[in-house]
C-alpha cells in the first residue's frame, strides 16, 4: 500500500513540472509608423514612445514564467533594443521628419 501511495505522489508531482521552458519566438525587426503623429507635441512623442515599446516587446518575445534565464534574456533584450530604438526616435523627433521609419531590431544573437 505504501508503494502505491509513493508512486501516486511521484506521478502527481511530475505532472506539475514544465518539460522544457523556452522563449517564445519573436520577429527580429518591426517598423514603427509615425506619419500620423505630430512629433512637435508632447502627446505625439508619448504616442511614439508607446509604439516603440510595443515593437520592442514584439521583437524580443517573451519567456515562460518557469524559465528564469529566458526571462532575464528577454529583459536584457528589451532594455538594449529600446535604447537603440529610442536613439533613432530622438533623431526623428529632432528632424520632425514624417517620412523616416524607425526600425526596431532585436539585439539577440
């Protein structure tokens, strides 16, 4: 009887564990449109910032809650990618050019 209980407990415990936690595949590049925004206003620059963040999240993907290494990689990818995209955005805002796209590319290797 004890053996049966032990086997049942082991079987129940094994069902709750993830087999392999992997990051969700993401696209490597996303273009951020801003022709409809007035980048000379605070509202326009905030809207652009939100669009850039959504693109950063899309290109870096996400990781399973059980994959701490993957979560850290995604966090670092988002930080680095946003930094690069923000530099492009600052240049676009400074030029107030509506024809130049902002390319958000993942920095993952």
